[in-house]
């Protein structure tokens, strides 16, 4: 099988993080990219769901509640204090 070069442009921090993850899995970037393409061909599309995450009703209510509650703007001394203000 003939192998060809592929050039990808990506954020350097993303590349470093991905490289470290794949290294822990015993892979290099080239092998991981090849796995992605093979999975895409197997699935006849992207091998994961692509969607826009929409906040649920609980999240919308919490945002509205926070807008009306001056106590939520902190600063807080601890996560416990923040959580108390949310309740």
C-alpha cells in the first residue's frame, strides 16, 4: 500500500494535548489520524455525533435565577459558599 503525506493545520496547544493523549494510548498522531479515517469509512460519516449542545430547562431556569440574585456575583471564599448562594 502506497503511503502519502498529509498536512494538517491546527492550534499548537490542541496538537500537544492530543499528542500526549495518544502517546499514553501507545499511538502517534499519524496512527491516531489513520484510525479516525478508518472509523469514518466504517461509519460512512463522522465516528461520533456532531451537534450543538442546547442547555436544558433546568439550566435556563438557573441562569434566569442568577440574573435576578445579586448574591451570586461573589466573590466566594469557597465552593460551599457558592453552592449555598445557588440554593
